[in-house]
């Protein structure tokens, strides 16, 4: 806080009790106002893509135009409401709980937009409603840009040593709809492979998605994973629940199911969900048959997916260890999840 503001208030502290109380109240109000200003952020435009650059909206805790000495980048992806400004605040809570600040950690809250959003621009990729969470291509603005490609381009942007000469790790966090995008990207994405020679580690955090992409045709039935024989739910294996009719982003990689799983198993992936995120009738829970075959609600679907990973690990002889945390007392609430000690301790254990 500026000295010329505090100095007269400080002199009042030496006066009588009434003036002292007024001075203490004024300092508290000014401190609160200053914290509010520092904690908030104005939207900034990232220039992503190498061959045909495009604009992408983000909220950040530092100026994205200059060089930054930060060693860590934490990227958060919002839910279906596309409220990246709120998710920026949730990310700030996580950084505060972990003991980080803008000096050592870049916080980026990405904003996937539709043409109807007030901040949308013609040089931005824009999606129809929630289609961005599928990872697939934008249909308006800058058309034909996959949401997965946006994440690829973001990784390349952060790996640019001219802007981030000291960066050591990138932590990608997606919650709810953002968790669906991140879960699919953790399997289908190949952006981290382009960073292999940079020394930058990429980590994936998948928080409370409504559904998951399965790698082959087995699903949990009568307590065991078995091939699905029913014709009652033909969509169970179609993308985004399975890999039938997968997007070109994946098919161009020419990877079979086992190859895909081996790559995924080697990645640093953490799952989390609130203990009370167990409402099978939650208003934004995917209740299609493809999603319902994965479990009744978000907690069950996440735990079933961890069992599925173990099943594939045994089937193909591929070691895998992806930690999972169920946060006590919390439902489908990103603000509360990211403000907990257990999440900060799990994501940043050696801080």
C-alpha cells in the first residue's frame, strides 16, 4: 500500500481511542480494497498458433506480453458456464493455499467462448455451446481449430524460452466440463511430446468430469470389466465415451488402443472429486446411456475409471499409477475444492 496513504492514518493511531478505532477501520478497508484489486485480473489476449496465429482469451496474474521469471505455470479450465474470471479466483485460492504467488507461479485461466459471449472476437476460435469440451473443432470465428489444438498451442507458447526462460513445469487443471476436456486431452493429446527436449514437465489434473473416454470396448458389468454385448446403448463406445468415430486429431496419430494406453500410463495424471458429488440427478450431469454405463454419478464414475485403468494395466502388462483424491464434505464445487489443504498438498507436495 502506498506510503502517502498510510502515513496520515498511522499518525492517527497515536491519537485518542476514537481516532485510533477510525484509523484501524480505514486501514482494514484499504487493505481489503488493495487485495481485491490484486486478486482480480483483466482479460488478456494470447496469440497462439504458429502457422496461422489466432487470439485466445485468458485471465492471468501477470502481463503475458513480456518475459517472466516464473518456474511454474498453473492453467485452469472452467466448467460449462465458461466463467473463466471466476476460475481465475479459484486458482488464486489454490496458489494461496500452496504458498505460491505471481513471482514463482504463472496462473492462467483459459476462456473457451461461443459466438454469443460478450468477449468473443472474430479472430478467436468459437464453439457451439459446450462443444469445446469434446476437444473438437471451432465452428465460428476462427473455424476449424480443435480445442485440443488450443492446449497444444498453449504448451508451445509456455515452452518459449524467450517468454519463460526458467519454466520447469506446467500443471493443467480442468473441472467439470473442463475436466472432460482435460481427461480426453490426457489420453488423446500429443502436445507434451513436443516439449520432450525442453525439460518442462506437464501434469494433468482431472476434476469431477461428468463422463470419461474409454480406450476399448470393455465396461464394468456385474463387478467385472467385460465386452459390452447389449444393443440397447449403441453410443456407449462412440466418441466421447469411447473411441469409435474418434476425431481426426486422434486418428492422424495412427495409434492403436494399447499404444494409446501405454503413452497415457506414462503421464502424470491426478484425479479428484468431491465426496458429495454423488447426485445422479445433478442438473449438469450427463445422463445419456453412454455416460450412465460408466456409473450413476461423478464419484462412482471416477472410481470406476480408476478400476478401468487397473484392468487395462493387468490386461496389457503396463504399470500405471494415477493418484486420486476424494475430498470430504464437498459436492460439485470448484471454488471449495481448489481451496482445500488436501488438494494443495496433493498437487504440490514439496512446496
